[in-house]
C-alpha cells in the first residue's frame, strides 16, 4: 500500500519524505479521514505522529486571507516540551504544503514570543497542558472553533499529574469535535477514562499491547548496585556505538553520572527537568546532530526524543513503572531500523524486572557482564531481627513504672 491509496491531498503526498505508510498509518488514517473518533495503540517508533497528523492537517479548512487572525481549528496535546517540539517539526512541512499555520505552546518560552506567534492566526496548535491552560485562563487564546483534538502519549496525559489540567482544557472545547487518542501503552485503569472522552470510537491496535518492535535486541546484565557506573563506562568503551542514550531515575544522579563519564574521557551531558529550557534545547540539538555521543536523561525524554538511527539505549536504572520501560526502549529501533537496549540490573530491582517481563511478554534473562562479578546478595525476604516480643516489652515497662512508685528503704 502507498500513501496515495489513502485518499490524501496531492499537496500532502508531495510533502511526504516516503511513499509507504506504516501499519498504524494504514489503519488509522482512513478512520480519521472519515471523521470518526480513534483510540490507537501502537509501538513507539511506528509512525504515530503522521498517523494522526496527516488527517488532522487535511481536515483543517483554509479560508484564505482574513481581516482578523484565523481561529484555531485543531489541537494536539502532548506531555512534554521535547515531544511538542518534535511533533511540530514533523508536521511543519505538511502544514506549510497546505498553507496552514502551526504554533507550538510550551513552558520555558517567553509568553510574549508565543503571543506574537498566535497573532499570526495559526489553525493548528501543538501544546503542553500547563502553558495552554495558562493562556486560556488569561483569556489570551480561544478554542471555541476547535473541531479536531489529539491526545498523544495519552496514557501520560490521563494520569493524575496531568488529568486535572486536561479536564479544564476539555471544558473549554466544543462538545462537537473529533477526538483521537494515541499511545504506545494504556494501563487497564486508564481505559475507562480514555473511552469516556470518545464518541463511538474505533479502537486500533497495530501491534500486541505494550510490545516492542522486533528490530530491537534487549539485554539485561546483573551487576552490583555500586558497580553500575563503572559497568556503564566499560560498556561505552567496548561498544563502537556512535551515540548512546542513557536513562537514569534521579535528576541529581544524572548530573553526577555525566561528570563521571566526562572524567573517564567519554563525551557526555545530562538532560532533565531542572535544566533551563535553553540548555535543554541546546543539549538535545547537539545530541540529535551527533556532536554529543552520550546523553544521560531522566524519563523526561522517554516520550519526547526522536534521533535518527539511534543505535543504543542503556537503562542504568530500571524504571519503577513497567510502561516507562517500553517508552525508553522505543527510542531505538525506530522506523524499521535495528537497535539495542541494555539494562543494568541489581538484585534490588528484581520486582521491577518481573513487572517489565509481565507487561512486555519478553523473557529478559539476566546475563553476567565480563569483569563485573556479582557479590551482592539478593534480599531473602526474611526479617534481619527476630520479631520483638511486644507483650514482654509491656511487662518490662510495667515493672519499671511500679518501681517508680515504690518508696526507698
């Protein structure tokens, strides 16, 4: 099948960099073009942005030159600044081909700059919830004419951290609209919320739920907790990888690890939510363009980075949430390319590893890493001390209290 068979506008077809749609694009585009609500689950790196972006852009009505700014007709909500920027980058050539204005709204950018962009009358917005809600509450923007809504990485947007803001945004949208929800994972507890946002939706599953692409090789090495940094350095020295994305759980640990890597002669930088937006953008640009070999990141980037042909990701820490593992690993082996995902696992992460195995259906056997013998012992689950005899403690306390009232002889 080709994009030409999906009844897309000729100008869109001319702007596409390739001619063959991925599976999620083949399944979702016809449904979205028909105006139906969509709940789509597809692996990371499978082409979700074009799957919702192409029909979204085609559905915008271009009304020619207007005396006043054109109203916003389509809205894409995403959880992070990086994903907002990435989505806009992918859709910008398509919007330009259709003479459609597109503006990105996210935190870390001066409000005056974004207001100037909004004054040009964009028909399509890509936004993070916080910044969009801020502009709405200041009455600096209107969503009254929105007829198309997309929630990308919907599982994250429906979690408690974002859900209150999403509800307030939804209250300002017309009830008559087309809504599309896209995600690589959707926990069962969020299914009900997702379906309540949609009207007679078509559920599309391009692949088995929470699965990873076949092109990614997954390895898990058992190492001591205190040896992880040195094990990472050894892997980076041994592997002839042009670029590596390293995931770590704590922000302060990301900075410390990047310093250790630089001290070991490995070009590395850290990226997390405490960094200023300008620093984040510059660091990400350096990594995407290949000027930076190793990027140490928190889960801020598990859903917001698309580096062409990224060969390797390494989990220095396993994430506490199994779906996050799917998003992390999805940064490699994108668009049909091969990739490698390595996880350094200590005994304390056994429960997290079990959850990941259960979610993904992958065996993920633990392997030994040459030069790093494991001396740590797994937790036995038994108490280190015998349980205290609370009754005996009460008797002792009682004796002491009686002695306090006895008169000295």
